[in-house]
């Protein structure tokens, strides 16, 4: 009982300020406590694997390795799995400037800039973006039975194209783009039961609309994967 309590307190303490070195140290402590030697396995891996920490959006891989690798502890976690698959795809294809991904612990969100998906002021998908959506669908299909919901949301920048109708145009464009991504995911084989769309127009900005760089960031489609959504 005392040994188990000690292990519990060590775990709780480590959670208050997690970093990769402490995580490994705690793992080693658990191995020693329960009579197993850490790293004593005879697997055929390359040695480049490292721990993925949920809630941390970026990690530094060992020198010479550009990939994120699932640890056994997190292999069964759906959000972690889809994050790792897509993060590897983004890195391997040098898409960091077009696609961002974050894991909050409650959900994973894929942020796709409009320039990688659509022609300007259009909801027609670029042919060059279809492999990206196919890769996302493949990752989602692998965890579909272990997640609760997927939301596709469209966003635009606050630009006055027509003083009388700009808001209506913005609402329509953001919704149409979300529908386009939804349909492409379904066309690639993703089941429809857990999907929904949202159109925010320009009312959910993540940057200023006073600069072109800010407006570029605001034009986006977000795919959010939930586990037990509120």
C-alpha cells in the first residue's frame, strides 16, 4: 500500500510541471519500483522514439529524426494517435506554413489556411489540396470508433467587398467552404454520423483584420476532433 501511494504521489507531482526529462525519470522510477528494468526490451526500433505529452503542441525530436513516435502509454488514445499521424504528415511534406495542428487534451484541431484549399473568394477546392484532405480522412478513419464528434468550421476575413452585402457574402462563403471540406471527407470514405459544419463568417478572428498577414490567418477552415465534447 505504501509503495502504491508513493507511486501515486510521484505521478501527481510530475503532472504539475511536465517535461520530457521528468516524464522519462518517472517512467524509470516506476520500472524500478515494480521490479522491471527500464529499456531492457529487445525490440527492433531505431532508438529515435520519444515521449509524446498530450496538451503540448510541439516537441523536439532527437537529432536526425523528423518524426513524432507514439509511446506505448499513449498508443490507445485516439486524440494522441490522430495528432501524431497528422503531425508526421505535415513535417514530412513541409506543410508547416499551410497547416497547423494542436492538441489541447480535450480536442485536436487541424487549422488549414484557405490558400492551401481554395481559390480566392471561392468554395471550389483546389485539386492540389485533395491529397491533404485524403490524408486527414485516413487518419480520422483510424480513430473514428474512439472519438465522439468532428466539426468542420469555415472562417473568413473582415473585408468589405460590397457595403450592403459583405456580411451575407462572408456567411455564405464560410459555410460553403466548410461544406466542401465535409463533402470531400465523406467522398474519401469517412462516415457521416459524427460530422457537423459551422460557418463563422468573419466573427471569430484569430488575428487582426487591419493587415494582409492577419487577414490571411483569419481565412481558414478548422477540423476539430472531440473526445467527450461539451
